[in-house]
């Protein structure tokens, strides 16, 4: 009588990727950093430049886009939310470089899909209701599309195991992670946004 044992594979030290995957993740990280920089720049405009515009002043072009009601979710600029999106992708990419775990690639997929859908909607808002284009917003939209494309290329190159096989490896992924770099990068990103906003609260004469 034969018995079958269903053992969950241990992907804790999964390193059997083609070299192309490492290169793609490097490019992915670089694009995410670019998108983060653009979003931080736009956040600075929201925090510093827009409050200086006199009430009733006529704006056009980029300012028409970023001063519209669609440019905010409550009091938070979309650019700042975009910065958090890119920061999340950067942290996940660093996490992958640390563990090389295929589950992280799976986690990135819905995140990059969400970024593309959101960017498509924001581009529609610029083209139709607002009728003006913000070049920096379009750069950010292009970055989200590129990230999604790279994510698809990584999935095709990595030959990932099914998600059902990886779920049981989550505790080993967590316990085997060195959190220093993800936490450091996340803290720097969040503190940068906080510093940008905090500068607007400084008691500067004449403001």
C-alpha cells in the first residue's frame, strides 16, 4: 500500500531565477524611484506653490489640472498618494532582492494593476473634464504603465509556482526577512513627505 505526502515547497531561499529577472527588478526599482521623485515634486507644488495663488486668479495648463477638485482625495493631493504608491513598490522590490521569494512578485501584481487603472482614470480626467494636460502627471502615469509592463515580463520570465503552493511559506518568508533596508527606505520616504508638508507650517514672515 502506497502513501502520498503533500508537502509544501520551501521557497525561503528560492534563487533559481534567470538572470533576466534580476535585471528586470533593477529596472523596476529605478522606474519606481523616478515615479516617486515626480510625485514628490508635485506634492511640493501642492504644499508650497498652490497656496500662494491669489483667490480668483486664472490658472491654465498644469496648474489647472493640479488645482482642480479631482486632484485631491479629501485634503490629500493625489500626488502624495502617488508617492506612497511608488514607495510601496520600491519597498517590495527591496524585499524581493533580500529574499528573492516568488510570493513578493505575486503581491506586486495587483498593486501594479491598481496603479495602471488609477492612472488611466486620471489621464481621462485631464483629457475630458478638465481639458488640460499636466506633463508631470503624465510622466507619473507613464511610470505606472512601465512598472506594470515590467511586472508582466518578470512573471513570464520567472516561471512562478502557483499561489496555493506559496501560501504555506508565508511564515518562513516573514521570519527570513531582514527588515533593515525596507524599514529604512520606507521611513526616509515618509519623512520626506512629512518634511515637505511640515515646511508649510513653519512661521516664515510674510507668508
